[in-house]
C-alpha cells in the first residue's frame, strides 16, 4: 500500500490543512514506531502500523473544524468514522478500523482491539492538531481525557504502563 498516494488523492493541494495533517500523522507514526522499537516483544506489523498511523485522520477534511483548516459539514467527532468509510472504499478495511477506533480512547462500539489499533490510539493522544508543535506529557494527556470520562483515563494509563 502506498499511503502517500492515498493522502495525495484526498489532500491534493499544498495548503495549511495538508501540511497540518502530514505533520500530525508523522508525529503519531514516529511515536508508534518508537514504541515498537523499544518493545520488541510486541508482535506488531511495523509496515501496517506506519501506514495506518499516516492515514488515521484522513477523514478530517469532511468535518467542520475551522480552527484546524477543516471546512466540511460533519461534526469533528465523526472524522474517524469518515476516514473508515474512505479507506474501505479504497479497499483497506484493516486500515479503516484504525481510523474508526482512534478517537479518544475509543468510542462506544469502536474501541481499539488489536495491538496496532491500541498503539496508534495511544500515540495520537500526545499530539493535538490545534497545537501541532506541542507534545503532551502522560499526565497532561490523562488530564485532557478526564472530560470524556474516567474510564478512558484508566485505559490510557494502562497503555502508558505497557507502552512506555
């Protein structure tokens, strides 16, 4: 799979949204790959992990989030579901699952199940597209998740114990 050609198809212009998406996706991919380098005991498909991390936010352009250059009509919370639809249409159902399961620590019915889904979901929490030069600490990330419920914080901290 050539993730760059898929990104180019949906983000053809060299504009602020494309640059932000590529930066954020690379940050997430690099952190996910770093986790796997440190934890060789984890049975992870490295190539898939990088591809899926680079594509996890492909659906944002259809969302209404002007602060991050997204001028679509869908609520931002749906960007993962939208990305899943896009990647299924492209013929990549395994990558689509990562899109659908990375929001928060998983939405009801869309919790990360595979190791790759969990690692990408975890890595994504350290980087915000609204503050692309900031890397959150584990504590800051856990605190930012509290507004969505304590269960997500517990899940995130369990991942931190496993992946750090």
